[in-house]
C-alpha cells in the first residue's frame, strides 16, 4: 500500500503516522485479489483541525483506490487522531466487505 498524508493546520507526528499505518494495514488483506501487488493500492489521508465551535476536534478523510475496481471513501470527525484512524478503518472495512458481497452475487 502506498500512503499519502495531507495535513492542514495540525501537528502530525511520526507516532500518529505509525498508528494510521498499523490500522490501515489490514485493509489490504480484506481487498484480497483486488489489492493487486503491494504497490498498487493507494491510500490518501487528509487531516485538519475542525471549525467546530468547541475547537478541539479533527476532521479526517480517507480514500482507498484499488487497481481491480475498488474506490472507497470515508469521512469522520473525532477528538483525537487515534479515534479518527479507528473510525476511518471501520467505515472503509464495511465498504470493502460490501464490495466483495456484491461481486460474489
């Protein structure tokens, strides 16, 4: 998987990056054949500080593109980067599982 991180107005540390990489690694296994080889799945993650009135929230978007017909997108708003990574993974996982279900029918 090839990861592209884009941040706007936030401090994104190496530990945050490692957390995202660890969470998203299992998505490639879910893609199975659709993943192609290890460099053919592209993941774009965008993180920014929310304009929410409380000021302490982060907006995160993730897009996963697979060479064999899978494009998945998720957006979340959470209090921490870790919660963003967890929620994005859950949403993308549900989309990938639904994609496989349609293809089997």
